[in-house]
C-alpha cells in the first residue's frame, strides 16, 4: 500500500476518531514505512501500555481493597468509587490493544476491537471525565456553599445521579456495539466504520459530538469551580493561624484534579479538533499527517494513563483513603499529626474539616 493511500486513510480515520481506535496491520505498514516508525507502533507503544496495565492493576486493585473498607458516608467517596470501577473496566481493554499493536493476534481480532473493546475504552474514559466534573461540583458546594439544599448533599441523591451517568453512557455505547455487525474481512477490519450499518455510522458521529460536548462542559465546570474554591479558601484562610501553610495545602489538593485532567484528557481532545470540526486534514501534507499520527498515539496514551493517575486523587483529596492506607501499612505520617491538630480546632476551622474529610 502506497504512502499517499495510507495518508488518505489516516485522514478518514482521524475524522471519525470519536470511538474507533483500531488500525489494521496493512494500514500501519503503509503509513509507517521505515523500521524506526514500525518500532514505535509495534514495540514502544505495546511496552508502554503493558506498563500502565500492570501499574493500573496494582494501584486500582489496592484502591478497591481500601474503598471496600470505607463506608459511603459522603458523596465524594461514592464518586471516587465510581471512578475506580470505570478505571478498571478501561484497564481491561489494554491487553487487546497491546496484542493488536504488536501484531501478535490474527486479523479477526480487529473486528472484536471495533465492536467491543474500543467502545468500552472510550465509554469508560468519558464516564471518568463526567465523574471528575461531578467531583468538582461537589467540592464547590461543600466548600463555598456548605449550608445549601440538604438534598443535594445526601448519599441517596449521589447514588441516583451516579446511576444516571452509567445509564446514559451505556445508552450511548451499546448501539455502537449492536450496529457494528458487518462481515469482517482483511480489507475492512482496518476501518471500523466499514463494519457499521448506515444507522451505526450516524449514531457513531452523534456520539462523537456528544462526547466532545461533555468534555468541553466538564472542562469549563472544573476550571470555574476550582477558581471559586481557591478564591474562597484564600479569603477564609486569612482568619486562621498559619494561614499561609493551610492555603498551600488547600491549593495543592485542588490542583491535583486539575493537573490529572489537563495531563490526560486535554491534549487528546486538542489533537482531535481539526479533524472533527474542520476537515483540515485534507489540506495537510504527508509530513503533517505523520506528525499528527504520532500526536494522536501519544495523546491517546496520556488518556489511558488516567487509570494510574486517579489514585493520586484518592490519596491527596480523600482523608479516609489515605488514613486507611497508612493504618494498614502501620505508618504514622506528618499528615496524620496535622489532622489531629485540626480535629481539636474543628469548630474554628469547620470549612477546612468539611473540605478534606469528604
């Protein structure tokens, strides 16, 4: 397959990159014509995904064990438990991508990837994005408006809202599975859209725009909420002793979610913008397409790294999680001493207690 034909196919692949992430062996060979490029797709990427797969199993397995011993006493903890589930489901798709990229599996595997694992990967990625948005709203309400409508702070409301998220994401994902029912051949398994029915193609494009809209909304909400939280904490901390140290601790916790979100999800969505909204790929040359191919693979890998970075959120923002972890490890840390001092002054620094304990 010549390079020009491969780049045309790359353009089409990028334009429909909302759910499909499979590239056939012939396609990769045509696009990446030298040994260096082949090593990147068949060796480097599989090794990187293997590393985060093993790390995710270890970290999220530990998170499941710890959260199993923590009651659903706050909405924040319940949202974190939902993220753990989404991360584990997303992690289960990595072995299939590793086999595909390393070219160790049969060509029929591409059909399985198109119909099941790729859909599962993206569905859980956007489920995590939505729950990160809900966490930011929860932090804003508990810190800035701690005396608002009590129904919004109840665990029952949180469970209903979480169930709605899973129902909506399942509703968006299942048709992509059902409507990918074409007869697989060596020629059409490299392009998942060719395996879809006409209705499946339309549904796929609709889900693409829905997912990108969800990302933009969550990004806006997350930035807005944490700016307000930072301003409120800065203002409130002036009333207490050691205000500067408390301010640094608050800001550090707030930045964790923002940093994880921007590291994992923002680069990937920025990489997709030209191909989703403008068909700009048609005006790019071969070198530009090759660069964008690498950008797509690298940013997709960063999105996958989210399964390993989310445990950082659990540790820094969930006091019950870190306390349980230290207790099981027979460790006493400086953070525990700080929390003991804060418990004595709970009435004076109530806003601090509400923020870190939830």
